């Protein structure tokens, strides 16, 4: 018999919790790891629809990327959507387990997966496993050409750029998710990259890049992390082939596509 704890052990061997950032909250959110595992649903975010999908597909383990509980709860108000999801999970004996920055940083984790999905070659991390990945493109692109390529790869029509659209791009740095911090920008610049691809770039960081003649390609947070689902599904397909594993279909990018606004 395979227990939920057995599946979690496999995940933690792949992405040890020690790799998590101090601010993070990886691990169990609801349920008991002692239950027999009936199936796994993998998602970037958890809401009530995801819990319902898990139950309908016979899954009693949800592996989420973004922790559904970040800080200790002082109350559980059922009028809040996230609390409703947690309540439904508890009622349905569904475990929710968060695998966040540990999966981002581990070797072969989400940062590496995204870099290879972008077609980068000779991928390496700049300083440590928790820093940006960098690699080389297959040919020279202009910034606007490479941004278009990234938009197509991530199926994200809300991509934006900072920098000269005609700048030549050959060496690329990338952080999946919200990596648009000043320290990350400076790190990628100092490593000699032509462009930094990430999400959630602060205005001050965009201004710094612009004034430094550096380039940024900003993608959506969800778009840059949806490969988490396939990454974890593939892990279990190899390690627990007898268990059904699904990628969540009931949730997606919270932002509307640009075409839904301007057409």
C-alpha cells in the first residue's frame, strides 16, 4: 500500500525542504500523510474548484506550488475563497501539500525546467542553486524577436519588455515566478547576460534596467510557473507509476488575455 507520506518523501528527496526560502511555507497544509494514496492532482494554485476536481478524479493529495497558507491563521472565515477551499479539503479528507521554492531551486527543478523549455543551452546557475539560471540561445535574436518567442513558448500575450527592441540577445538569465527584484537584476547584469526574463518586475527595477541599458522580458507569474505541473507529474510517473497523477484543469492564469480587452 502506498501512503500519502510515501509520495511526499519522493518529492522531498527530489526537492529537499532545506532549499526553501525562510519566508516560504512548504509542507502539509491539510490532511494526514498516513492515509492510503488514491491519486495526485498537481496545481500551481489551490482554490475550491481545484479541491472539487481532486475529489471528482479520486485524488486525496493535492500538490500545490504556491502555499495556500503563508502565515499562521488567526481565524477561518468561510466567506474567504481560500478558507472555503481549505474547509472543503478537510471535509473531503484531501491532503494539500505545498512545494514552492524548494522545487524552484533544486537541480532539475522549475528554474532549470523553464530555462530548458526556453531552448537555452549550457544552462547553469549564476551563484547558487537559489539564484537565476543562465544560458545561451540557439542564435542571435533582437530583443523584440526574443520577446515574441517567449510569448509563444509561454502562451502569454501579455509579455512586456524593457530596453532597446533592436538589442542583440544571445545570453539569457531567467527566474521563474516573481523574480523581478533589484538584487536579482544586478546579479544577472553582473554575470554578463543580455536580458533577464522573469515576472513581477517592480517599477524601480524596470527603471534601473532602462537607465543601465539592460533588457528585461517580463512574463506573467502563472505563465512562467505552469510547467510545475508537468514537472511533478513526470516525477511521479517515474517513481510511482501505479498511481494516477493529473495536472489541474480547473484553474489557470487569473489575468485576462490582452485580446479579451482590446478586441
